[in-house]
C-alpha cells in the first residue's frame, strides 16, 4: 500500500472540497511543532502509515514524523496503535498508526503528522480488528474506535501490585481453563450458580479478560471482585489501568479492551443478545473474544445456562450433574390454556388470581412483550378491525387513547371507519391496558415498569406487583417470589431463526430473579403449547435436550453456525442485490419487508462475495448473523 501515499491531499471526501493540495506541493504545516516541522528536501526521515478515522475510506496513507517530535520526546511515544491527527483532503482528521518505519515511494514529498493524540490499540488488536472487519463486512476504523480509550491516554497506568487470588476450588467446573487453548470450553452454568469462582479461576492464570452482557452487571461483578481484594479495571472507564495489567471486566466493547499479558478469557452468559452490536457492522463480542483467545493461545471459557449452538459448535461442553443443574433452576408452573375460550377468558387464567393477590409470596413480576394499550381493536358494534386505510395494517392504541398507524406514525381519533362507532373491543391488550386489568384482579396497586420508572420505585419494597415488557427483568435487582409470563406463545411462535434460544434466554433471566429451587420461587407461564420443547427443557431443568432438534433444523437449512447469513436492507439494497447477481457460492432469498437474505456455506465465502460488490450510493445496511432473521 506504499503507493497509496501519492494520493495525499487529493481526496475529495465531501465532494465540495476545493483547492486541494497536490502531492508535489510543499505540505501545509499545521503540526504543533510550527515551522520546525517542515520536511527538509532529500531527507525522508521516519515514516508511518496511518489509517484515517473515516468510515467510507478503508485505505491507509503514509505520513512523516515531524523532526521536532524527535527533540521533544513525542517520537518516542509514537508507535503502532498510536492515535494521531493528520491532514487529509484539506481537513484534519483522526487516525491510527498501523505501520511504523515505512519505506515511502520515491519522489513523493510527504505531509507531516499534525498531532499525537495518545495511546490506542496494540498491534495485536489492530490485526484482530482487520479480521473482524472481514468477518462482519465493515470498516476497520469502527473496530479501532471501539478499541481506543474514550479520552486521551498518554501512557498506561503502572501495573497493579501482586494480589493473592482467593482460593475457589471444589466446584464441578474446576478445570474449565485447563483444556486446549485452541478450543473454548463451554460451561453450562445453571441460572442460580455463582460465576465468581469461574472469574477467580481465570484471574489465577494472569491478566484475564472477563465479559458480562451489560454495563450494570459488569459494574456489580467488578465491585464483588474488588471486595475480594483483586485489582480490577472496569471498561471503558479504566482503559489506562487495563493497559497496565490485571483483571479487566466489561461489557460488549471490552472484547477489544487492552490487556497487557492476556492469560485467559471468560464470557459470562454467552447466549445474551446484548453481546451483539445493533448497528452495522453487527459484530458479536463472544465470537470476537473466542478469536482473540485463539490468537493469543490462551484458554477461553464460554459460560451460559443455555449455551447457543454457535458456542457448542466452537468448543466442547462441560455440564454439571443432573442433581446440581436441577437445583440451580426454579420450579416452572405451566398454566395450560388449551381448553379456555380465547374470547371469553381473555388474557388471564383464573389460576393467576391467587398469585396476583400474593398467596405465593411477593413481589410478583408480570411480563408481556407488547407496548401501549392495545395492539388489535375491533369495533364493538360492527366487528370491523381498526386498520389504516393506506397501509392496511392494524392500528395501535397508545396511552393517549388515540389510534396510531405503526408504519408512518399517523394518529387519528378512536372512530370506526365502517359505522362511525366510538367503542372498540380490545383483542390484543398492551402493557398499559393490562396494568389496569391486573389491578382489578389483584385488588392492589400494580406498577408499570417503563424506561422512565425510577430505580427507587423498583427496589424500595413498596410495590408488590410489577408489569412490563421483558425489560422489566433487567430493571429489578431484588429477589422476587413469582415471575409470570402472561403470553409466552408469541415468543415460541415468533418467525425467527433463533426463536428457541431467545425464548430460553427470557426464562433464564427470569430464573435469576426467582433464585434456586430451594428458595421457593416459581416461574409461571401461560401457554397453549405446554409440550413445546423449550418449556419442557426448562420444566425438567435440562436445556441440553433442546440442542439435537435445533441442530438438525439449522444443519438442514444451512443456517448459522452451519452456514453464514447476512441481511441486506436500506434504500440502496435493491441496487446492491442487482450488482451482487447470482454467484455460485451464495443463495439470495427475498425480498421480504424490503430486505434480502444472502446465505453462504461459511463466513469466508460470504465475506468474499459481499466485499467484492461495489457499494451503491445511499443508505445500505449489511447485518451479518442477524439476530431477528
């Protein structure tokens, strides 16, 4: 890529940059060293290659290290991974040094670096970022930005003082880190099991990287470890401390955290969807952590109460005895509604009434994954459904009692288009309406948990009954007596590839609130499918019985992890698919809802095909391993 340096100063990044400086002109000096940074003729000096922090530009360019930096010490702190600012296309942009001591092309006068902005990712992380960019079809700069500190860090913090790691042996998962460094160990850790002994086992191997699905969970774990006397760097706040060595704990972005001498990698709750980035590129921290451990030749452990097929395909399973696993799951009560009249009985079974009134203990948490007051309305007089005339989709009733089109958000009064009546029957209630009905059944106040609900209201002990979407399971942090899923069939019947795994993940999260079997709490699920394999797996506390059937379906359809899948959407998607054509290595499915699925035998083939297509102008979203396909 040395020849790319000849394009310096000539890139029109915005389409309207005038007066670009040609490569043969003397560079405009904007570095902090002033006129002393000018480049003497015939003395190329030290040259570095810089990848600009410009997502649409995937090329690196050569720049000269200003001579003044040798005198004031900045050149000594400059190296591969350093963050710098450079002149590119008439603008000053940030970037990363990706190569040092580069031999520049002959006859080219290089621009000097403008500023040294501190530390950035190591050379190993830069190589890992390049791998991730290919794997998830995205710009390398995005991964390097994630691997960089949130503020300027001049030097790494001093390494922590030696600490005695508390002994944590005598567990069934002892030896999880003793396996082959090339193959992860998948530990099927029951929901109620304490993960701290696993963390301590990782810490005994040196500087360990521990991933937790969410930032609050990472903060809680870091606090536990500090109370045990271990030096812990919490990402991203303690980036400099992490670079100095010790135990590093964080959520998704911590997969690219600096670890001085990586000794082990641990991913807790590897099944959690929070590990996958929602924005494109849709990278998964679990997969990135596995590749990082493999490259460093250190042991990697993936812990989960219900391991995903991706984890099981990548590693070997370590499972507890049936007695231990059963004790780590709460009792599951299935409320069979197959004999109930779907119209007359409504959303609530009579079996819920004593639970809501506290006969089984408090607090009680009810889960319904439908926002608003109603998702489906029918006229009380003529029976016509409330639908949008333009889009022909059911209208939604929100808390303001008006009807809303979910497509364009247009709002209208509650009036039937067919007969003009103003009274409607609620056929599919949302959380806001359900709260009112729960209060009537329970005979006591019910708190609807939303994004605006304060933490004090959830944990002060005053409220006894809560209702919300699945987010309520993440907002409450105290032990509860019952978690009630009011309509779980919509989770079991969702038309998605990972429906079973996502449904089990909900029950795992609920089981954490209820506690182990001996605590006496229970999960309560209303369903018309009591024999569904997901419910039977949790009923018998054996998530392993889900694996074979799910594996056979995925292999038959060529779906991940037995194939590679990408979802293409956005205004430019039709043109992108036209340019893609019908190559032999992939299958193109769609369009459906304005999106296409591209399927290949493996990720190398998928990445090669997708990166080989010239991207059209306009919005284009490429989701590799889409969560909700």
